[in-house]
C-alpha cells in the first residue's frame, strides 16, 4: 500500500507530453519587431553568444553590443555576396513576420543544439530584468541555435523552477551521456576513414522527445525541493566568499 502511495505521488511523462518542443528560428529571415496591442515592439534574437557561461543567464550587459556586432558582420557578408553575384537579384526577398507564439516566455527552457548540451532556464533570466532598466519591455525569441521547450498549459500549475531543475539534471546527465556516445562514434569514424566527418555534434528533437521524466505531482513537494536547492546554493556561495576572503588574507601576508 505504501509503495502504491509513493508511486501515486509521482508522474512519469515524456518530454513531448510535458512540453511543446520546437526549434528556434532563422534570424536573418525574420523581421526584428512585432506588433503587440497596436504598438510596435523590438524583438531580441537570442544566440549562444548571448548566454553567460558562468550562470546560464542572458548576458544583458553585452546584449546590445552583441547585436550591433552581428548586424555589422552580416552586412559585410551581404556586401561581399553582392559583389560576387552581380547578375543575381535577391533584393525581392521579404522578411517573415515574427509569430507571437514563438516569443520566449518565463516558463520556457532553451537547450543548445550544437556541441555539449547546455540548458537555460528563462525564468532565471527574467528575474534578472529588474537589474537592467533598459530592458524593462524585453521581448525575445530563440534562434536556430536552440531547441525550445514550452510547458504545456495543462501543467501550468506546477512550480516552473522545479520543472527547470529537473531539466537541468536531464541535460547534465542523460543528454551529456548521449553527447559522449556520439563523440566516441565520431572519433572512431575519423580514425577509420580518410574522409572528414562532421565535427559538430547536433542534438535533435527526435532524439529527446521520448525521454521520460519522473516528477513530483504535489505542488508543496515541488516547492520544498526548490527551497532546498536555493538554500544549498546560498550556503555554497557563502563558502566561496569565505574562501576568497581567506585567500586574499594569505596574499597580504606573503
């Protein structure tokens, strides 16, 4: 009976059933603004270079410069292409309007598709917006560098921080193991072939959509786990701070 009760407290579900899973969009083919409530709003396109490696948050401090550099480099590439294709006219290509359903929500989780799997919780980044006044009306969309996991509406009552912690664990364990297996296969192919196989390892939706997660059903249990995680992070930060103070004191003595 106890075992049945424990089983009933947990839900085993595939990623595809818990999330709407899609890839990001090709930035250069889309407009850079969207009309919301009769007002035109700027859309920020998120790339891998816009995410901080230290904590997985959006790098708001460098976001504007990143965009300026990207647009400048793209303009240079387009100018070079025009010189090489003087007889071809592609100026008639129209930009695609941004689909509002594709806009990033705080409940979204981004997964890097190239190289080592890395996950990004959008709610953690959105919580940082209060520290960046210039982005108070921040609207963003993921580029094709990411797989986007959007929580389905029938699970919207769950603690999103808890769900993202489960995804963090999935990325660091199962998906990383999947990556290592692919890398081993690629290494063997290089050793046994004169050809030059693809160097970049890609994570695809088909590979992950049927992965099963086991999650707690009760919201209070989810909240408890999130609180415990926050306490562990806080204590870890205190230890790091003490270590830095100790190292500085040693440097002064030497």
